[in-house]
């Protein structure tokens, strides 16, 4: 039995959940199965209240420049 299941909710920070979800895993798998290159993915931290909008936009612009 997993000790993390059940009981009171645990307070998690945003850094605890920086992983790809099932949808993205399956999307990448489907792309690769078709012999295609997986495009670069970037997650905008729009739901992170501690992130400043300018920081979010700056990080996204840097990502776009890095793949252009």
C-alpha cells in the first residue's frame, strides 16, 4: 500500500509536479510510432501564482529563440 494515498491532502509546490502527463506521453508515443520527429514542447506557468507574467513571457521568448 502506498503511504501517500488516502488521508489528508499534502501541500505540494509547483516544482513537485514538473513532469509530463499521460496525455503528452501518449501524444509523443503516437508521433514517434508514425516515424515523425517530436516537436519541442514548452509549458507556460500560467497557473503558478508566484510567477511574474514578464518572467513567463521572457522564458517563452527564450525558448522560441532557442528552437528557431
